[in-house]
C-alpha cells in the first residue's frame, strides 16, 4: 500500500527536489553577479527529471543510514535526490570585460519562473494528498 502511495507522489516529489536544486543554482548565479571570472551555471530540468525518474530513486543517494547492531534489524535510511548529474555553463549573450557570464535579466527571469513552477508543484501535491485523504475517509 505504501509503495502505491509513494509511486503516486514520486514524480511531483522528484520535481520539487529538482526545482529546489535549480533555485539554489540560480540564486548562486545572482549572488555572484559581480564576481570577476564567475561562470553562470544551470541545468536542463526536463533532462534531469527524466534521468531521475528512469533510475528509480536518484543514483548515489544513500541518504542517512542507521547503525544496525543485529543482522535481523531493518536497514533504515532517508531516501532523496542526489545532486544534479550535469551542471552546464551558460553561454553569455554579451560577455563582460571581467569574464563574468551572469546576465541578471536572464537569471531573474529564470528564478521567478522556477519559483512559480515550484509553487504550482506544491499546490498539485497538496491537492493530490487531499484527494487521497478524502478517498480513505469513510462516510
């Protein structure tokens, strides 16, 4: 039963994890807008989401593991997404003289778009959970 519940929410959970990671990458770009020779980075969200969904759980995500004092204990751990496989460098439209490739207009737009999509994913998950709760309640 829990496997079915996990599978029902897994896509949105992985999408939220990747949106959160992308938000960190974009905010790092914005924070380093005045750093000489800083190269702006990003990743292809669709490609990474496809990779994570294809692999089952994200590869390399051991999460936290618990010590076992007996072989009969259940192995415990926290599952979650690992880092993004391939962070790409942005090719600037107009390179700056100091070698910085951050385009603030592009970064702000991508940041706002990603934040909006994150909120939409949260709304979708909360409504899905609410629907599942309603289905489980007896009348």
